[in-house]
C-alpha cells in the first residue's frame, strides 16, 4: 500500500482493544501522523505517512503520545498492511 508513492508506517501497541476513532495530530510538509484510539481514549496505534526514517521516541513525540504503561518490546512496526495483520 502506498500514498502518493509513500509507504505508511504503522506502530501497533495493543491489538486487543476495540478501535473507536482516528485522530489527526500532525499534517504538514514533514508528513502526516494519526493516532488510533480505543473507546476510553487509549492509544492503540500510530500511523505515519511521509515522515522518513524516525526513531520510536521521535514518533511518539511528534504524535504527542506518552506511553508509560505500554510494553514497547511488544509493539509491532511495519508497513500499514503488515502491522494491522
């Protein structure tokens, strides 16, 4: 899957929670970042398009997401369709 020739990256934190909505947090010339939330407003995952290479810490900062209770060793990273599988 690509968007204007760019491959979206998806970081999934918890696949067991039910998806409620997507919130756009950043859309500018450096890319688009959206956050998927559950019914309680908890972060399920972060999608980034067109941001280039980035560390997980930088992605969390740009998405305005704090994940103190998330075991990041279990987070799944990949192209959008791979991470959602």
